């Protein structure tokens, strides 16, 4: 039953009550009874005017509308939350990508610096008939990037104790880095047997090309005790 038909039903009911009241009033000679009947009919609520069989239908329709409104509101809230989560995820991803790019740029810069240092001409150091450990370490400090020097030094300590003429009695490995064969070092200088600077240049090149850096070479050495 629609609201209009319900209202019509209520009005019809009120009219009927009024009519009955009028008859009673005439019969009793009381006008007040007629007025009371009209007031009572006017104050009767809409739901009580609806036949009992239709009240449940009206209530169900009202609850259904309320549920629909709540569902729409919940969907809108969920959509808003999803959009916010997506925005935050995109922002986090952008930050991570930026940081990764900056890290890659820094690493590339460090590798370039290491290669530039390794490419230094060994002739830049004065040639001597012999060299002390302190002199050899000073050469290395000028050729190896500062943040890689300790790793570089660790390897030389273990391989030759900074003895540029060290020879392995069983294998014939030679020099600061125990190159095998020692003649490998001729790729950077013919004086590889007697010039520590030539050996340092070769060793740094080898570590950079094979392990990406002296620290990469040292990490491998620690795990395998060779490099």
C-alpha cells in the first residue's frame, strides 16, 4: 500500500469516526462528544491506521531503504580507503626508487673513482732500487680510494705482508698479490718484478674487474681464503 493510499485510508477512517460521533452527539444532545471524536481521529498515527497485514510491509521497506543507504556509505568509505592506500603505496615506491637510484649513482661514482685511481701511471712514483713497507703502503694509499684501502690492505697483508718480491716456493706466485703467474702484471708495466707501484696498479685493476672493488675481493677472500 503506497503512502498516498495509506493517507487516504487514514482520512477515510477519520471521516467515518467523525460521522459516527455526530450521530452519537445528536442522539445524546452533546456537541462536546462530537468535537472529541474529531480530535481523536486527527491525532491517530499513520502506522496505526494501516491494516495489520500491511504494517510489516511498510516497516520492511523502511529497513531496506536504511540498509541501502548504509551500503552506499560503506562502499564510498571503502573506495576512499583503497584510494588512500594506493596513494601511499605509490609514494613509498617512488621514494624507494629514488633512494635506489641515488645509491646506484653513488656506487657508480665510487667505481669510477677507483678505476681512475687504478689507471694512474706507475711512473708517477720515483723508481728506487728497493722500497720499505711504509713506502709501498704510501703508494697504495695514493692509488686506492680511501674507503677501499683497508680491504685492499687486508688482502696484501695476508698474501705477501707487503713484500713486493715475495715468491711462493711451491707455485711460483709472485709479488704483493701473489699473482700466478707473476708475468700477468706485465699488462700494466714491464717493471712488474721490481716496482711496487706497478704491482699495486695491477692488483687494484684485478680487484675492481673481478669483484667490483677491493672490499668485494676481501669479502670473497674471507669466505674462501683466496681471491
